[in-house]
């Protein structure tokens, strides 16, 4: 076989590889309406991205059992008032079972008969630059599935009471829910921003806070608490007695009473706090100072910072007003002369100098 034939065979083999082996860097699939969204979800493969090019209205729940990303490109998906589905699942987006992994990013979800998004029985939902508002049951449901928050804003979701992120487990689910905080979580309401379901099959769930998260979800003796980057309590809701929580650290809530104000932050259970830490959470007026920390409102027993905190703790800060200091008055008048007095003094100096010059010149003339 000569070199030319070998080259042709080699070229054909390379061409075949290029034509028949799937390209791993497929372009994102664009969608503009509900029909193209459903078609794209059905046709894309694992790991692919669907990109919105318009605001979309959907009329029925959407269930996903593959690993895909929906990039909203800043657009909004709205639940129609003519919602047609009659199934038990009325959530706008549901990632289902362990094969389901839905990443939502750069997208707004609004209005629906139940939840905005759900991770069901082993599925994972990742929320990155997502806003969810106007859903009647709640914003997010971890129904035996996994929720990761990278950047999530919650408007008001729920009927009668707000329900932001709900951790639960339906009767048919076999997995326990997990919540991973890995960034920023904000909410228009401080009620039930993170909530544990009470009336379902939930007996256990797991909370994880990554090292780089801004907002943390803390577990105290009987509560689940959302905190800011300084561990200040933003929202708190009860954990039912029947539910066990798996968390790296258990927390206690420290409540500091400053006059009529309450300041609440979390600390690690079993550790000691310092007076400086408490002071760092208090903002004083210019004429105020802290006289001490006490265990009672009458300031009779000082708080002992040498004892570890094993339960939620209340500390009373005694505040007093600092008297303004009046500067001493110097009896000697050292006020600089200004105005007319300065001008008179200058005029006198000029006259004296001029007279001296005139007299001196006259003497010289006389000698001459």
C-alpha cells in the first residue's frame, strides 16, 4: 500500500470520528415559549444548558429526571392563571429521583399553585442568582431531596404565612432532605425563611454550611436559624421534637438586652464567649457607655464569661449616659485681635515709622 492510499484512509478515519462522535461542547439550546422549553428539556442530554430568550408563561408542572441547567438569562417564568394539571404535584419545576439534577441560574420564578421548585427523593436542585415569589405553598421544597443555595432571593411565598424553603419528606420518598448553604440567601420576609415540615414523614435532615457562604443555617436546641455573615439572627423557626438534625456544629442563641432593644446572634454550643464579642454587636450613642453585663434585668448578678454556653442565653447590658465635659475657661484674654483693633494698631505703626523716616531725612538735610 503506497503512501497516498494510507493518507486517504487516515483522512477518512479522522473525518468519521469528527462526524459520528458527539461533540462534548454543544451549544446551549435557546427557548422562547412553553412549547420550546418542554421540547428542549426532552431533547437535551445530561450536562447541557437551556437558555431562555424571552419571558415565558407555563400552564402545568415540569418534571426533570436528568442533569440539566436552565439559564434564565435574566428572564421570568410565570405560572399561568389557567393552570391545567390536576396531578398531586403542582410545583413549577421538580427534579426527581437521584438522576435528576436541575441547576437554575439567572432566572425569576413567579406565581404558582404550590411550590416554585422542588427536589424530590434524592434529586438535587442548585439555585444560583434565582428569585422566587408568589407561590401559594412555598418558594422551595426539599422533599427528600437536596437543595444547594448559591444566590437565592425569596419574595413572599405562602398563604397566610410566609414559607421560603421547606424541608420535608413525603410518604413515598425514601431519602432524607439536605440543605447546603454556599453563598447568599435573602428574603423579603423574616418569617419561615427556612422551615421544617411538621405534618409529613420527616424524621431526619442534614444542614451544611460551606466555608465561603455568607448566610448560614444554624441549628439550636429546638430551632433552625438563618444568620448573616456576623452570625446575627435573621429568622428563626421551630424544629419538631420528632425530627433529628445532622449538622457539623450545634449553636445557641445569645440574646442581648440593651435598654428596650434585643440583639440576637449565635455562638457554638459548649464554648465560651467574651465581653468584647458581645460589645461588637452593640451600637451605642455618642454619649453612652457600657457599665457591665448581667444575668438579670435589675443588674444584680454579673454575667460570668468563664462558663461555656450549653443553652440559649440572655444577657442584660447596663448602659449609662456619659456627662459631656465642659472645657476650662482661661481667664487671660488671648483672643487674637481682629477687625478695627488690628487696623488701628497697624496705622499707629505706620505713622511712627513714617515720622521716624521724615525726622531722619530732615537731620541729614540740615547736616548737608
